C-alpha cells in the first residue's frame, strides 16, 4: 500500500490534533468517565456509556492519526482544478483538490488521486477536455483553471 501523501499544512494540522487528543482529550474524557462513575449503577448510567463511547471514538481517531503521521509522505503541494462538466453553464464550475481526504481547503471538494476523476485530472492543464469513466458511465469535463493549493 502506498504511503499517504499530505501537504505540510495538513501534516502539521494533524500533528496538532494528535497532540491535543493525546493530552487534553484523554484527560477530559477520563474526567467525564469518573464523574459518571460517581453517579452509581453503571449498567443503566447513560452518562457513563456516552463517555465510554466518546473515549472509544477518540482512541480510534488517535490510532488513525498515529498511522497517518508515521507513514505520511510530505508533498510540496496539491493542485486545485476548476472544471466544468459537459453541458453545464460556466457558473456551475466545480473546484476539486486532488489529495488525501485529510486535506482541507475552503470552497473545494477533496477527491482521491485514485478516484476516476482524480486520476483523470492528475497532471491535466487548463484548457484540457477529459473524458473519464464514472460509475454511471462516461463523463466529460473541461479544465478551466489549475492552481496550487
């Protein structure tokens, strides 16, 4: 399996999230569990079960972040493609960032480089018309703009 590719900004954001969850997050959840235990019978204690569920979700996210951060390949930057689907008017243009799902950019949808559209767009230049095979059949897009993320 290929190493997940992350921009420097995404890597740093995920590292900060990991640091927060493994310190403040764990302490906060432990305190919630302790307060709920003090309420008595744990079998029917909704607060206790909610806190344990929260702990489980948080630990899952910590493991996910740990894996990403340990295995990530830092890339210089991603490209944002502004595309227009065949038959759409110019005001319906869509913007896509091709990269890891952990990437973020305002007003831009993130798509995987291994998705049909992501692999078709990767490396395309402005003005290119690309036809790719989608689950519902072939679609054609025109690349209006390519910018660095």
